[in-house]
C-alpha cells in the first residue's frame, strides 16, 4: 500500500496534473459552445499548477471588485484615505463615455438594502465589505469614485496582472454599448489572490483584512458548492447575462491552500454554467486531497 506521503507526492507530479487537465477538459467539453478558462495554483507546491485558456480575456463582471478592494487597502496603507471615514451615499455616477449621469437600479443589485441609506454617511470599511460579501453595486461605484479606476489598473500591473483592466464602475450603459468594459483573465485573478494569500498585495494587516472579507462571502453557489461542507473559501463571484465566474482561495483541512479561478461565457443557462463550475471545483479538490 502506498504511503500518504507518496500519494501526496504523486499528486504533485506532472502526470498527476495532466490527469487533472484531462478530467477538466472532459467536463468542459460537455457544454457545447462555452468559453471556459481555468487557473489552478497549489500554493504549497509550485510544481502543481494548471492553466486552461488562462490568458483569454473575459468580461470581468463582479470579479473586478477584487482589485478595487485591493487598491482601496493599498491607499489606506499609504495614508491617502481612512477605512473609517464616512461617505455620504448617493445613487448618481458619471459615465466614462460623455460625463453624463446615471443611477443604479436597486432591483438589479444583490444588496438592495443599502439603498435605504441613500443620503446618509456610511463608513468606507462597510462599503468595501458589502462590495465583496454581498457584491453590492452601489458600494462598488462609491468605492471606485474614491480610488480611481486608473489607479486600480496601475496597481494590477504592479502586482503582475498583465491584462486585467478596470475602466469604470458597474451599470454604465453607454460604456457597455461601446464595448468599454472591465476585463479579466483567469491567470490575472489567480495572481491577485495568490498575492493576497501570501501577504504580498499590501501590508500584512491589509492582506489579513482582505482575506477575512473574502472568507465572509455570502454568495457561495459555485466553487464552494463543489467542496466538502465547512471548507473555508475566500472568493469573489461575477455574473452578468451569459457570464458566470468564481475566483477563490480554498483552504483544505490539514493542507496548504490553493487558488482556483473558473471563468465562463457563452452559456445562456445559468444553471448549466453553475453546475460546470461546481464540478470543476470538485475535481480540483479531489486532485489536491487524494
């Protein structure tokens, strides 16, 4: 019988990774017409990683909220703002196309309750938490106005995310019509999450705080649903019509964490896309823990 140590070693060999690659490709092929990208990094063993279409660009949807959070904490580290400072909440934002104003629809927001506090001061810390844990669009646009999307993209490049770009807040309809969208790749999101987990994305206190926020995610139907109940997952989802993503740091019991990013587009049925991400998550976890 093979020892536990030998089984772990075999899982990290190229043959083990190639077996995982074949398994993921087999499952992806079951969804005709889908565009799917995967980035997997075992943070305890650099030899154990896998990338499928990882440099393909996708509409970022709400995964762009991760670099926005990251930039906010870096600016707090630099003393440019305080996480405790209050911001008066307003539902009025500026299109990057022509400077015209637009508002968000509470009915389209995962965090409709925040709209009840329009005209009232809300601490920046609460805004960034709701931006991630509830994917609040109102909080997101408010935070982006504070940090400046150009600075977000500059920080992305500094951290090694070569293609991911944040141009604007969410629901800027005029920008969307002109194709001016926030974009990402699976590799870039994996790079950001690995930097957060390793404490390299900002100060130690800030990276710890970001991990805590990601761990408190309330939308858990994708990558977490493919894991044993109770497995800690620090992650951020993203969803618009025909697009469903999840980007996660997974903490298997008794083992080093790993990063898994799954991006999907071209799948009209949300349930089909979700089932695909869940299955890919389950297969990666089996690979890591076998």
